[in-house]
C-alpha cells in the first residue's frame, strides 16, 4: 500500500473511531434551545431575585457594573446536583467580576430542602428561589439546569443546559469589555415590554392542537389539574413521597372526571423537561384521559401561583376559584360537592 493510500486509510480509521465514541445529543440542549431562540440577543428581562436569606437583588442594578450568570435548578434535578460543583467553582473564580446566582425553580422544592442542600454541600454561591414562577416564565425555562449569561450591557448572550467547554468559553467572553461594546445591537423583541400576567389572556394549546381558554368555558365549572410529567418516574428517585402522590392524584382526577361530566377537566403540564412525546407517554402511563397541554413559558402556573404539582384548582361557573387541592387529591371529592349542577 502506498503512502497516500495509507494516509487515507488512517484518516478513515480515525474518523470511524471518533464516530464510535461520539456522545448522543443531549436532550437537555434541545429543551434549552426554546429559551435560546427567544432570548439570546435581547435585553434580559427585568428581574428581582428573592434570595434564600431574605435579601432582594434587582438585576437592573447590576447592568453597567458587571455581567450576570444565572443558573436555574432544583434540588430534585440529578444533572443540577452533578453540575453544582461547576457553578460553585465559577462563583469562587468570577464572583468579584461576574454576578453569579443559583435560582431554584421553587417547583416541588420546599425552601427547607434548598437550605439543607446548601448546607450539605457547603455552597457559597448566592441562591435565590423563584417563589411565584415569574422568573421561569420570563426566562422561558424549559430544562434544569438552564444556564443564562447576561453581558455588562444587560443583553442575553448565552443559554445552555450542560456544564460544557462552550459555557466556560462564554463565561470568559463576558469579562472582555470590548465584547459587549463591539457586539451587534440587541434585536427587537416583540414580547416586551412584558405586561403583567394578570392582564394577559390565558390560552393553552392542547395535545390535539386545539386551544383552551377560560373565557370559552363561561357558565361551566372548570377543574384545572397542574402536573409535572416526570413526577411518577423521575421523582421516584429523589422525592418518592411526591411521586406516590402524583400517581394517586392522577387516578383520583380520572375517577372524578368520569363521575362529573358537567365539569370541564383540563390538565396543564409544566414545561420543564416536557415535550409532546413526554406528555403522551405520561397520559398512557397514568391513564389520563383529560385534555392536556404544555404550559409554554409557565404562564398558567405563574398566573395561578401553583408551586407544587400535582395541584387541582376548581373554578365555579363564574370563574371564581372555590378549591385548591394538592398532594394525593384526597380532598377533591369534597371540594366538588360545592359545585351546583
């Protein structure tokens, strides 16, 4: 074999070896792409961080002073826990030059659990809690962890899922003043200024493609069940009691739905780690027959102040909330007795 042929053969072998060791695409990056498409290149949403120790931090107060690194996470999230040493190291390295914050989603995550996690891992990175879901809504959080980098001028420059070399390079890039000054101007974002959630019409795209609105249900009682599609499986590892409650609640709702056809039943899935395939699998696993849709952006969760899933909220025929039942759903039958047929 000639030298040229040997070189070609060696190149083919090298490419084959590389292909065989290539990691499959990280599904988390696919979820993060939704936020990336919506926010990168735009002004960062106005943000008030409610810190774990009671302090309040306004993101806009940091604009012009230093860049910001936000990591959305949860204590029940396995990759969040795996990546926490990376975040802690970033805070220790950049803390005086980049404002680093860990933002707990506050979904199925009591504050006590966050405090215990901080103590157990001796974390020094500042931790905030998204107590009402407004931060997750504004930052289009669709995966945990979700890393968001904001430059000194207040423009979102990077969003990702993994603690990767790309994230590390983006952090370094934030430190250069000329990077922000020479960057193209922020692109227009038609979604801003953000109107208060209470002023926005709520609309949910159901799995079959149809639209669900509360306005269209005027005159009929409605039961909204807020769910986390991974609760019956994923949380079984880190929150077994919550996982058991999730299954029991779904079965309770299904039985009551069949017995109460005069009530409009709808399930609303939290967007984190959720796409249409996940929703479909969840329905089949738990036998859910209620119409269901993904709460893109977490607007419904934020509007109704739902921080634990599952939770079922019962509205009377006038749209007034008359009951809110979480956990296993044991109180749902009694809650429905106040609804007149």
